């Protein structure tokens, strides 16, 4: 039965306004169940409060302010998703896009972080236009499945590489070797390695909040492990704060810091980066939303999720609003599936999640003392989980498999935008030469030609 229909002749008893607004009874849930589902989702995704600020701080952004921005972005836009789309889907700054933002766009390409925030803002505006007009779903169908999946896989390798480097498990090496193993006697490396194994074990047994539990455990271990500081002084890896709670840090210089003029003054250089940001989120959000809704039976008779345009609009607003707050792309979290498994069926989950993240604002001192060795395993694990999607690619078909493989390889060793561009160019050329030009959508031809022109003239 499509949502919103009622059986004729059945008496309808009065329900509280909260129940009617979120359709709690209609979807077979209760306020208590929605609360527990929200708590489950929050436990599984709360690692974002530690990991995301650590990643963006590498780009020169203030880490304490980033904790505040991260919590507020997660709170505000989880609430927006709940109220606008009535779906149990949480939103927060996305893993993958944040690593690309900090290590790809800012550190590798030399783009100021303010300009990078401006690019994220433009992506959010583009998302909103594409969603309202219905073009976003058309675009998703225009690309071969293998190339869409290769973006997730390539970003996964990129994230895992960032985690391996920040943990010290791998270090740079002279040419032609890219990296080599770090010192396995280094306490930070040992803690990172143990943390990764612990996360994998907890994931194996489906323990809720596996990532944040491992981060907490390794942070506690760090209290008893001494390491050499910047000036050679030996001190515990984890420095305990004077108080576990405090008033939230301010926005620093992050709020409304985005540079909207950089794209237009450096268009030939910046436009491919904007396209990369666009495509990273374009495919992932709808796929994740559909998977979560399918799991919770929040789909119509034709298999489409409830209120897709409202959900995608909430996603677009999160990207735009997150950039205004001072963070990279904010989108839906696949960890919401844990809350759905716990019984969450309505947007009331987002309301409760909003409250949990607002409370977390006051735990700033505890989050700041978490050492990189404790958070690095989370990046490695997330990268491995994203890489597992490689099984969906049909490598037996060279027209799609070869460009997908090339995209996957190039993303972590060059840039994500270059990997996307070269993969698209190779795809359209192979399809043309293999006599399969009719399989290529008009949009793919346009993008492939645009990328070729970019590399030929820039």
C-alpha cells in the first residue's frame, strides 16, 4: 500500500499531533522506538565529531571551531531531513568528500580553504536546482553503473591511504616506490594498528558504535603511552583535559568564510574540481537513501522511496548550509541504516539526533584530546568499507571495466578530479571504438569532450 492510504470502513481514533505529523503509528513505530533508533544511529556516527575536525584541520582550519561546526551541521540538517522528508536519515559532514576537500583540493592543488568552501556552496546550489527540476535522478541513470561505483571505490582507497599515512603505518618512500611501511615499534603505529583490528572485530560482531568505541578505547590507552613531543619532551599521547565538559567553542573564522569569487576568477582550473565535488555526492546520496528506505520498507509499490524530491532537497540544503557554517559537503549517512534496524521509521529520529548532537557540543574538551593515532583507524576502516563496492563492477566488460579500473587507480595517486576525468574520457573513446556509441548518454559525451578540451588547452 502506498503511504498515506487508509482502509475504507476502519474507525480512525484520535492521535496526538506528533503522531499525526510523523505518521508514527501508521508506519508501525512508537516514540520510544524512534528514540532508541536515534540513539543507535547517533552511536554509530558520532565518530564524525572526532574524525571530521581532524581531517579538515589539516587544511589549516581551526579544530576546536570545527567540532562546533560539525555538531551544528549534523544537528540542523538531520532535523531538516526529519521535518522535510519524514525519513529516519541522519545528515552530517561526509567522509570521503572531506578528505578530498582537505588533502586533495587544499593541500595538493593549493586552493585556499575559503575558496574550497565556496565550491562546496556552488555544488549545493547545483544539487538543489537539479533536484527541484528532476534532473538529478535523470543524471543518475545517464552513467554506466561501473563508473558510478568506481567513484566510491576510488575515494575509499584515497581515504584508506590518508588513514594509513596519518597513523604512520605507511610513510613516503623514494621513487619509484610510492610508500613503505613505517616503524612498527612506534607507539602511535601500534595503537593505530590495534585500534583498526579492534574496529574490525567489533564490526564483525555488529556491535553498535564500533568505530567510536574503538576510538574511545585507544584514547584511554594513550593516557598510559608516552611519546616524544615536537620539542623532544616525553609526554602521554593523550593529554587529559581539566574538565570533560565546557561551553562550546565559537565558530572562529569559519562561519560565512567561503570565497564565492575564486571559481569565476580561476574558472578553467576550478570548474573540474566543482564537477568532482558534484559527482562525488550526486551518486552517493540517492543510492544511500534508497538503500536505507528499502531496508526499512519505506518505499512505495514501485520500489521508490517515500518523498524522494523532499529527501534530495534536504540533502542539497545540507550541502549549501554546511558550506555557510564552514564545513565540507554535508550529506546523508549510511549509518542511519543501524537506526532503521533498531526500528526507526519516521523523521522523529532526526529530531532526537539533533538533540544528541547539541548535547555533544559541550563535550568539546574530550573530543580535542583524542590523538590522531586513535582516529586514523576509522579512516582506514571507512576506506575499506567503500572499497568493498568494487564487487559491483563488471570487469569482464572492457568498455566499462577498464575506465572504472583506471579511475580507481588514479584517484588515490593523482587527484579525485583527474581520476574522474580520465575515466570518463577513456569510457567514451572505448565505447566509440568498440561500436557501442549508442550506449553512451548525451551527458557523457558532453563531459568526455569537455574533459578532453580541458587537458588539451590548459
